[in-house]
């Protein structure tokens, strides 16, 4: 499992690095190098820790993004999301190449902090929810149940803390890379994740006992005090 984690981490961020540097037309991009190094380091560190704590979840998260038991709607949405990420990275590379926008150093530092907060929220969510698979499905074989502790606690703000953390991740990445166009494009990911909450909640309400009660107690889906 650890070898698969290492392999997939380097392949995934290798692809992201290629997209960034090819579209930028240069390897002399400090922000991109910082992003790749930080993400590889955190992915490996947190991944190994998660694999030791919850091998069942890590095995799920290492599976392909398109699976047989996954809902058709989620297959389509996730494919669009992945293509969107690739296009987003290329856009920010082009932004750097042609100087369409340029964020000051302090904004890039803020970007690092926002990125780390987003990743930390996602990690806390995975520590609490052993069923936080990357695809929408009911994991009957693993005895899936409604999680109401940690980030999912009734006193928390949103029903989908992983998606909330992902929004911060996207925003932090764009700021770190100094791309205002990349930051504006985060709105697209917010819309896509918002659509995915409908797909996920339809599946959970239908196949997971007790989710309706949980949803009634935690009012907001994705953005605290908004929606």
C-alpha cells in the first residue's frame, strides 16, 4: 500500500508539474516549485500516517477515480472536475508566462497558509471518517455509517467539511502561484463541488440509514452561514 501511495503521489504531482511548467514555458517558477514540493511532502507524510491508522480508507483512496459501483452522475461530474483541474493548472501557467496578473509576495505567503489550512481540514475529515472515499458510493462491505463526530459534529458548520477544505486548497494554490485568474476560476470548482453535494446526498439519503436526521441537524452543506 505504501509503495502504491508513493507511486501515485509522484505520478499525480508529476503530471501537475508538467502542466504548470509546460504552460509557463520555463522551469524558473519559484511558486510552482514550492507548491509541488509542499504537496508531495504533505501527501506522503499524511498518506503514510493515514495508511497506518486506517488502511481500509487508504485502500479506498488509492483506487481509480472511476469505479463500477460509483453512481453514473458522479462518474460524469468527477471526470469534468479532473479535466477542470488540468485546464486550471495550464491557465495559471499561461498567466505566469504572459504576465496577465501578478500577486505580491505577501499574497503568495497568505496562499501558503490558506493551502495548509485546507489540507489540514481535509486530513482531519479523513481521520474522523473512515468512509471518505474519493467517489460517491455506499460502502456496505465496510459497514458504512453516518459520522457525527469531529468535523461532522452537530455543532460544526457544514455537512461536507472535505469539500470546504478543498475550496480553501484551490484558493490557496492560486494565491501561492500568484494568479488572480486562477483564483477567479475557483468559482467554477465551487459550483462543481456544490453540484456534487446534491449527487452525494441523494445517494446517502437513499442508502445510508440516519443521514436524513443528520442533515436536518447540520443546516449548511458547503459554506458556513451561506449554503
